[in-house]
C-alpha cells in the first residue's frame, strides 16, 4: 500500500470518504506520525550507507536518521569491522595514536558518533547497515512504507485511532482505543520480525553471534 491507498482505507473505515470532518492533509499527518512511531519502536527499516573518514580520525559522525548500527565492513577490503563496547577500545591508553590500513573494531560513542580502532592512515570508507527513523515521513501519495506489506495495516489502524480522538466523546474514545489495540498487536508482530531480520544480518556478516560484543544495544 502507498500513502494514498492507506489514506483511502482510513477514510473508508471512518465512513467519511468525502473527507469532510477530516482533511486529506490531516490524515496524511496521522499516517506519517504512525510511520515514525512504528519504525522507531520496532527498528523495522534498515538501510545501507557509506561513511567516509579522514586520515588519522578516530571519530565518524552517524547520519541524522540512524536509530542504531547493525553491521559494518571496510569497503576497501570487504572485511567486516567488529562492533564492541567503547570501553573495550578505551582500555588501551594509546588508542588515539593507532592508525592502520583499516579499522578492526568500532563502537558507539554517545548517540550519534562512532569510535573506530584503528584510524585509517588515508581516506577510508565504511559500509554500515543500520536501522533508521523515517524523519521526513512518506512525503507523497505514491510513497510506500519501507516495511513488509503485511504490516501496512498498522498505519491504517493508527491513523484511524488518531482520527477518532478528534473531539472524541466517550463512545468515540472507546472506538479509538480499540483501534489502537489492533495497531499494538501488529506492532508486536513487526517488532519480532525486525529483531529476527536484524540478527540474521549480523549473523551473516560476523558468523558466530557471540564473537561480537552485543547487537544492537551493546555496541
């Protein structure tokens, strides 16, 4: 389903295909709100990005939409870069001096930076697979949510819920909460799907899962 089809499904569920009580723009905002909320909670949207580094630089900025990294590899050699906790790097008092042809380990440094060990001696590139937040929403009626199609109904349920909250009386509030319950059921299923998918990606990159220092929360 694209955004236009999701909006039509919401309007039909509201029995308001003429969109008098609710405008198209209003429903689009609810759909986008639901899209961001669901993606942020489940980490179901995964993308691959290339991070460029400068020589002798141990810190790499993450994209603004990164929720958390899943796996890394050095683009020059194609070899994986192992994620660890930052304290594993920091226990070496000379880590800030280390340079090499490629880093062997990487760690989260705060919320939006990576710490690499060792730093590249020349300009280098790291390919990162990461869970992302759809900051800009869907953007257009033809845009399709980056989640499995079987879970697109969660966006219908969420936008339906938000619509019913508008000037809600006791009866309408009960209907709204029922729709939110349907949405929560789908979110729970999507979260389980995303966990299995993300763990599978890390397993494919690193082999034995216990080789790493914990994904995604322990990096």
